[in-house]
C-alpha cells in the first residue's frame, strides 16, 4: 500500500513540496484538484520539461489528431486516429442538463481530489468501472477572440451517461459512483483527450457527451466560472453499430425514435458543428475528435442545470434507474 504523503510544518502553516496546503486541516491527498495540478506542474519542472506545453506533460497520450478540415465520419477496423470535426463558427452554448455533477444542483465531483484525469472509465476511488465499447475522444479548444489560437491551459470537464443511459452521482444505485466524469487541462495545441466508453442512448435524446470549459483548473470549483458549456453529438453510423452489442440494451430502440433534427438540443442545426470525426469499430473501440471554437468576447449562455428533474431545460429524455 502506498504511503500517504505527510505535510511539512512551516511558520505559515502545513506545506507539501514547498506549497502551503489549500485545506490545512485535511490530508495532502484531500487537497482538491487545483492543489493536485500545481503539484504536477512542480514535478514536471523538476524533470526539466520546460518548453513542452503543460498539457503535453500532463497527458500521457493524445488520441486523434485535430485538423482544420470539415467534419466527417470515417470507419476503419483498427480504431485509428481521426481528423477533427469542425466548423468556422463558435460551438453552440447548450444546457448542462440535469446531471452535471458540477455543484450547480447538488452533487459536485469537481471538488474531489483525483478528478483531473484522462481515463474516466472507473470511479475516482477505483470502486466501480463502467462497461461498454471503448471510446477515446479529443477536443481541441480554439480561442476565437485571439485569431483561433489554441486555447492552451483551459480546463475541460467532460461527462456522459453509461451504456444503459444512467448518470453516475444521480441515477438510482449510482449516487456514490463517479465514473464517466473527468477534467483535463489543454496542452499547447489546445487539446484534451479522454479514455472512456461509448455513451448509450436514452429515451428522448440523441446520444451525446457534455462538456464545460473553464479558464484554468483553479476555476473548476465553481460552475459559474465556465466560459462555455456544450455537447458533442455522437455520429449515427457508429452509434448504430455500438448499440447492436449486448451492453447497450434499449439504446437501439431509443435511437430509432429520435433524429438530430428532432433532438431538443441539436435540432437547431442538426449538430452541424458538434459532430466529431470518428474512426474505429464496435469490436476494437472508437476514436473521436472535435474542434471546439470559443468566443470569449461573448457572454456564455449555456449551463443553467435544472434542479435534478429528469430531462430539464434543454435536457430532454429520462435516463433509466440503475
């Protein structure tokens, strides 16, 4: 078993590796995400990783490589990389839905130490793992107010439902589970990447992945700090193939009853700028990539998670109980 790190007493209070604890009365491992990320930065500095984008140091690997081409869907049998789906306009602001887990309506995973992570298939404490077809998804965040420069250093919180349409921290029986939720910090190219499973399709909603973009990792402890809230729509061909597998009971029927045009989130433009490029197959897993343009010169209008009512404002659909 790993030894729990001990703080060092100083005249200003307890410290760890030269940094004062954010929460002096708690253990080092319970200091929260901002302290964790500052620890990572310090350790990378010791290893002389100057000149490499911070995100590149934190991310152990990057999945699909983004490009500036138009969105497309590619299929291969190898689960190889994909060119990012993109458009010239800003990513649409969308509701965070009724199950954000960002503290806006109760549960708050963003206060937990360990939430900054690439692999979100398991709960933070490792107690539970989500079953489903493997999916790696990458978001490249661009700063429209700065000539579409890569938005390095922003923190992206992503979350989505299980293969059977349930949400950790909310669905019955999953209140103490934190899988399929995580935060990554954008590297020098504005990219974040997550390892997860393909989300299921529950009644009334097109399959999707939620995400919030924060100016930096220190800002994630207050959902009001988000500079963008949106959703990524999963491509139909890949979804149809995934939902034919046994782990996704009910998803095929739910998908047959909704379209991108009828969905109450993507229906405005059939998710023209929210569909990723994707490669892979249901046997080997998928890799998806999407370019996310954000205009900080405009006020964000997404978010506004309702008070936990199924569906909610712009949420649509009702995930089943676990």
